[in-house]
């Protein structure tokens, strides 16, 4: 984990640095291994981004606007896979910025094993990992 001097940051850079301060972000290969080991892979990209870049195998697509309600084990609106507050959750976006903010928000609601994919799907693609064009698991 890289240490960032927050005193010199302002605006969204400061918000992002604070969000990432509590995360051990995963690289693409670590993300794939985590999913194989039982982590939830949560894709928050838009449908346009997923059409352009492809879908991630095993990912559950959840719109960022309802993410906390779908993953908080205490929420009556959670998805069934989110019943365990200790389950590892890896959030993915296009470049790894909004996913850091989302992971920090999930940690704030008590999901201490929430993290994100550093570099987002762009890093996944650069690592040569597979995507799919098949049906997606989209949750509303």
C-alpha cells in the first residue's frame, strides 16, 4: 500500500486518496484468483462501457446508485450472495477510480473486506485476461 501525503491534495484527489488509504487494491491476476476463491466480483460500469469492453466472467453487474443497498448484509434489498459480511467483494469500474470510492463506501457500511481492481477493466484487458459477450448477471 502506497502512502500519500493528504495535506497537499484537494478536491476529488483528496477524496480518492482517503478512500484508497484503507484499501489493499488488487491487480487483475489477484482479482481473478480472489473470484476463484469465492469473492464477489461487482461490475459498476455502464452498459455502454460493458458493450465496448466486454463483460467480466463471473461478475455481477450492479448500478453504482444502488450498490450499498444490494451488498449490505443488513439491507432488506441485498442480493442473496451478500449475506456474509466477511465475504471479499471486489468492485470494478472502467479505470479504477469510481471503484475505489465504491469500495470505501462499502467499508463504511461494515463490509471490511471490500476492495477494488486497481486500474479497472482497462488493467484487466491489458493483462490479457478474458472477457465474455454472453448474458450478464445484472441486478437491479
